[in-house]
C-alpha cells in the first residue's frame, strides 16, 4: 500500500530549451499545461543584455499569457566568468536584474561560483566567498534570493564546498539550486550530493544524461539516463520540497553554448514537451510515495 500523497511541487521550464523566441517558449509551456517560466534568454539574448524595449515587450507578453516567471538565470559566476576576471560585469548585471526581476515578479536569480581561471584552490575559494558575500548583501536589500547551481565554479561539484560557501556567506539571500543532470558531466553522483544538500535547496533543474564517449555527457529524457533523477525526486519529496521542478532537458537546444560556437539547433519544441511529460510521470511516482525502481 502506498503512503499518503505528499504535497507536490510545481512544474516550470527553462524556456529557451524549447525555442529561442518567446512565442515558442510560451507555446511549449501551454502545450504542457504549465504556467511557470524560468527565463534565461529571448532570441539568444540573455535577460540582462536585452534592450529596454525588447525586455518590456517580453514582460508584457509573458503577463498576457498568464505565465509567471519563477526564476531568472544570470551569467553571474558562470563558465564564461572566471574568478580571475573583473567583478564589475557581475555587479552591473545584478543591478539590471534587480529592476527586471521586480517587473517580472521573480524572486530567484540563478548564479554559479566562478571557474578558477588558473588560481590555486585556496585563492579561488577566497575570491568566491568575497564575491558571494557582496552579492548576497545586495540581494538582502532587494528581497531577491541567489540560487547557486551545482555546475561550473568553486562550489559547483562538491557538497562540502557548497556547504562551506553557505556557512561563509551566512545570508538568507544565498541558497542552492540543484540540477539533477550535472553529475554525469562533472563527475559526481547527483543523488549523493543532493542528500547532503537537500535542506538548503530552493529550486531544482531537471535533466538526465548518460556517459558518452570521451567523458562527455549525452542527454536523454528524464528517467532514461544514469543521473539518478528518480532517486533525486524521491529525496526531494521525502524532505517536503514544494518549490519548482524546472525542466532543462538539453535534448535539442542548448542555447547557453551558442557563445562557445556550438549550434544549439532550432526546430520545434516536441522534444521539450516529451521531456516534460516524462518529468510529470517521475514526479507523480515520487510525490505519491511509491518505491522508485
């Protein structure tokens, strides 16, 4: 006999994984019957880099569609901004996002914790802590929350470092974003990491992968790979997680790689919708308390 049903999370999608244009992103959510969007880029332009008119049009279009923005994905601390670089672009981007999150009604801003840029571990960690303290202080003044992703950066691939960062910054404005599919690409077991971090997780990305040739990750629909997505969802359910499960399938489109010369593809949003249905099935099992097998 299954245990009583738990309060379920809500579903969201990182829109530019479905389509580069906002109309296509909203169409994919509508087909899934979801009304939460995680906004990363529109027509290949990151949220903070959009000109004022383009952003105003996008915000209006999102509101008219009855969709709410659950999180905005920044470039702060990401793979393109090493700890050896200037901090000023991050601070400038933050100021833009404060205004834009207010207009969108978004509370969460995705960040990372900076590639090393060749620094040794001690100096790398020192710089990351200093920068995140400053960003968290600014976030506290606005009511926004920095959601640090287990991806590129000093604290991205280690539960111990993520906890160290939270302790060092010591701010309610810094919490964790957990991505179920990053472990394959970055060489760690996602379910084990989540078990250590789950109490601090405020947002979740869902994707799945298998180990490919040359150590690369090949992405597959949620539940079809080796990332332990079902186990991660069960851990979240057991701990009462009620935030968003935000779909980032990496199946057809990977817009964040455009700058590195990788063609993310265009096409329709069919793969995104199929991945969304797979996520719904996995979440239904986890939040009903059924055994994950």
